[in-house]
């Protein structure tokens, strides 16, 4: 039925009301009232996507810092906007007047696998050319990480990797 994956969930977005959509896995998008210009109307769709369908994370560094390096965690989502309810068209580039809140679920294995533990679990956004880390807040009940964003495309749970010299630093 259609071109969305099983479990994709949509919601209407109108200027005068807040909107929220959650998929079956607990990933959510929350949009504040006033985020769309008066008179506009959109539908937003959140769907779980396969990690194998995403652009690869940047390769691990061989020396120095790992800033900008991560590996995929347990989940990824695609957020798409459609103008005025025409789901048969292509997804529109929607500009919101306020950032939207994206939340993704994580597992204990994600926490265990991230360098730095909870501080190493982030939401990463693919901007079309590169992965960008979003300023992320981690919550433990339920296990979710949340970040604010003004642009939409794939989002992945990213786990920090250890710097190459983390285990070999000489003590002084």
C-alpha cells in the first residue's frame, strides 16, 4: 500500500497548532504551533529506514581526535514533508519558523557500544553531503535521545568511537 515502509506514520501540520507524530518504535517528531507560515498546510511522515540505505559514516581517524566520526546505533528514521496532503508527490523542502524536536529510541547495547557511554550517543542528521551531529539530550525513562533541527532528511542514532590513541596515551 503506497511507497512508505510498514510502520510509517504521518500527521497533519497546520500553522495554528502543535503537531506530534510517533512511529511504532517510539521515534517522534514534535512541531510547535507557529512553525508554518499562516495559510500553509503540510503532512509530515516519520518512517524507520534501514541503516544499509544510508550514506556511510565518516571513516575512523588513524590519529588525533575522532570529531566527526561515529558508527551507526540501532535506529534510523526518514522525516518527509508533503505540501497540503499530496502524498503522491515528491517530498517538499519545508522551512519551519521554529526548530522541531526529533526524538529517537536507543538500546542498552547502544549505550554500551558508545565511547563515553551516554555522552557518546547522539542524533546525526545527513544534510545531503555530510553527517552532522545535533546537540542531543539523553533521557533514561523511556530510553530516548532528543535534538532540535530545522532541516529534514535521514536521521541516525550515532555512537561515538574511541580516539585512536585512547588506550595508548602516555601518562605524565
